[in-house]
C-alpha cells in the first residue's frame, strides 16, 4: 500500500509541471497584452472603446497575477509532495515553504485574492459607459472570500 502511495506522489510532478507551464503561458499573454497597450499609447489619442491603454494594461496585470497564482501553486505542490529535506528548501523563500495541505490552501487562497482584487479594478477600467449592478459581483465575491480567509485564519 505504501509503495502505491509513493508512486502516486509522482502525480504531483505532473501537476507542478503543468502549473508551471500554465504560468509561462499566462506570462506570455500578459506580455502580449502589455505590448498591445504600449502600441495603442504610441498611436496616440483618441483612446475609445476597446483601444484604451489603461484597460489593456489592467488586463495584462490580470494575466500576470494569474501567472503568479500558477507559480505559487506549482512551487507549493513541489515543496509539499516532492521536497523533503531542509537543504532543498533553502532556495525557496520562507513564505512559500509549505509543510501541509492547509498551508498550501491558504497560500493559493491569498494569491487568488490578490488576483481578484486587481481583476475588480480592471473591470472598473473596462466599463466606461454602461454601469450596472452586475459590476458589484466581483468586488462582493472578493470581499466574501477575504472575510472567509480572515475568519478561517483567526478561528484556528
């Protein structure tokens, strides 16, 4: 039984590898969006509709933060399931060293919250003319997740 569990441990390698590849892909998306925004800036005004550099830059930051979530998950999975000696953990920042699944959950939760906060702000940039109650969904969801994280952390 233990041998089977140790073989399943290598699934973490696949998970960490694909999470790292996802991070690289989102990094490329973020760079492409940023370059597009700089091209619009160089074209000059008028900046209207989908060709507003502020909204495009906010979208690139969204992509970078999603890439950060993938990096955090990839490193967290690697440290949790694959690295067992302290010498191997030396190269990883202390705040990213994961010793159990709960720590990984909180680390990813915090990274997702950071991405959601920026996504909420980016949503504000994207909508200029049509304002509606639907715009409150992302900020309210972020507030609920942040409150849940706060309550979970302080109830332990």
